[in-house]
C-alpha cells in the first residue's frame, strides 16, 4: 500500500493537468447530487481521455487499496455517483462516437457521450436511438447503462438494457474486457454485458457500448386526454394498446395537481383544456412509415373511448410544436414541484393492471399519515412505473416534512411489495435504497448479488456502499 499523497502524485503524472484535479472549486459539483441528499468527499478527480487511461487509473488505485467511484453526468437520483473517499473517475472526456453502422442498425459510442448527442448521431444516420429522459441534455450514456435507465419510450423499446448489444468495461483490477460485439445472436456462455448494465459502477467502469438503432419515426400523433382517474386511464391504455399495438410508443399519466403546478410555476406551460379534470393521459403513436395516418387512428381510439365513457375530453396536437407543448407539461413536473416546498419521492412500479388500486391505497395511506399532504403521482403508466411524489402541506415546515422521508418510504414500499412491485423502477439503488434492497429482496437473491460482487471486486474498491452495503 502507498499513502494518498504518493497515489495522487502518480495519478497527476499519469493524467496530466487536464486529467487530474484536486481543486476544491472543481471538485464541489462532483461531490453532490441532484436532490442535495448527499455531500461526499474524495482525494481528487480523474478525467481520463481514453480507455487505456481509465484502466491505468483503476489499476493504480487498486494497487493502493483506494476506492474508485465512476461518475458520468452526475444526474442520478439515488446518490449512486457520490463518493465517500477515494477517487472520482469521470467519463466526461470519453466522448467519441466511434462508429455508426446504418445497415446493422448499430452505433458504437464511448461512455461520456451525452445522451442527446447519441440520439443526434442516430438521427444523422436516418435512424432512432429511443432512450429519452428529462436529463438527456446532460446525462452520459455510460451512466444510463450503468443504471439501466428507463424513460418515456420503455413501453415500445424497453429499458437501456434492451438497447445495448455489447460493452467495453474496465474491471476492478484494471483489466479491460472488450465485449463490443455488434451481434444480435451470440449464444456463447454467460451474458456478461447484462451484469454491468444496472450494476451502477460496482462491478467495473463502462467505457464504451454498442447500441441498437431503430427506424426513425416518419409520422407521429400526440394527445393529452382528460379522464376521471387512474382506472379510466388504464381502460384507455388497454384500448389504445389493443388498437395500435407497437405504434403506441408512450402512455404517460399525471394528476390534476401536477398540471396545476406546471401551469403555476413553469414559464410557457398552460392548461390546454377549458375546464379542470381529475387526471390526464399523454398518449403518443409513432410509425416509421410516412403514409400511416396516425392522426386518424388516434382520433378513432379516442372517439371509441369517449363513447365508452373512458374519456372526458382530449387535445390532439396539430403540429410538432403543439406536441412539444403537451410533452412539456409532463416533463416539467419535477421542476414544478420544487417551487411548492419539500417533496418525498417514490420511484415505484407495480403490474400495469394494478396501478389504479395501488394509487388509491397509497394516497389513502399517506393522507392518513401526513394530514394535508398533496400527492402528485405521475409517470409511465404504460409500463407500470409511477413516480409517487408527495408535496408538503401548504404552510408546513419543509425540514419537518422531509424528516418523515424514511418512515413514509417504508410504508409506501411495504404497500408496493404487497402489490408485487418494485421499490426502484428506474432510478436504481445507489446508496439511498441500500437498506430497502436488504429488506425486500430474498436471502438467496442477496447472497447471489454479494457473490457476484466478491467475484468481480474482491477488495470492495469499486463504488463501495452502492447497491450493497459496504463490508
């Protein structure tokens, strides 16, 4: 083992002034996360320029017995990239698009490429990379894969795990696994890439990936639909999915309170309806065929739903601009909530058919526990993922309200478990939900996870304390 000063000198010499920093002003933004729940500490920030430098950093730290915390755009919501000692390894300089293959429908990118730039690379090739989420202008594709990100298009295209064919990964001992295969059929042993997708940097550092591209949409139809509540939204989803099949790309839900917050606090957002309604569904159809009349198809679905009593009113976008305005209502909800004080958040999923019953019981539960609380459920109803966020009562003390976070999380997550759901649908475990994993997963599952961690990272130096409690 070597002392920290010697280690930092080695990393400084290895990476040069562009690749290493100990400046507190530079480090500060890397030591906190989006929600302000955690503030970390580290020896310094490594910014390697390529995979060889990543491997050298990891090898050097492993030899010194010093932890490495991989960090992409640092947009996570569970503290998974916040360090508690050791060295931060940023992927920001691993920002090259290595290859685009329009025939094979693949693109190969480095881990630090911003998600929006991955989307643009696919678009420039006449294709679509469908992963889309609110942080796409700043999050890195490596972090998206490390957390198995979800987003708004899971209903049709799946999670990040479903969008990757191959990976390049630096292992905890500094070796490089080159699994950048572009094959859709490769039945040769264990699927190693799937171990790293969703592992949150605890098994290695993803440095590059082969991603799937899809035919770009040529036609789109979007509508914001007013309904009586989650049960009616579920009826509409069932109808739309049955009628449109894979053309149904997104089905999002939000409560009236969420729309009110968006209109109240976010510039340019307005209520597109003349009267208030209890609940809304954002429905989008897309097709790669230019001749498909999706507007008529959507109008037919909504007309049938109106006759069946499932729909109160609907606004169908007449242009791309109007479609973007409707999406803006849904996408700005987390921002809008911040203006109302504290928010206790839940990223949960239950079977799609059980979403209405879950929401009814969950709202009754939290109202009884927190009088005056203002539930703001919204999210990806088409895949069962609901962000069950709770805005503090009007006039309440924010600190006192947020002090209830752990207790309320426990009650809501217990209810989720009763519904056969997950306490973390798309945000991951990080350090925020380590104890939930221990509480809700079986001894067999936890044992298998610990064995995998031990096999890959016997010294426990790769992003320690994330997903699994540190020894």
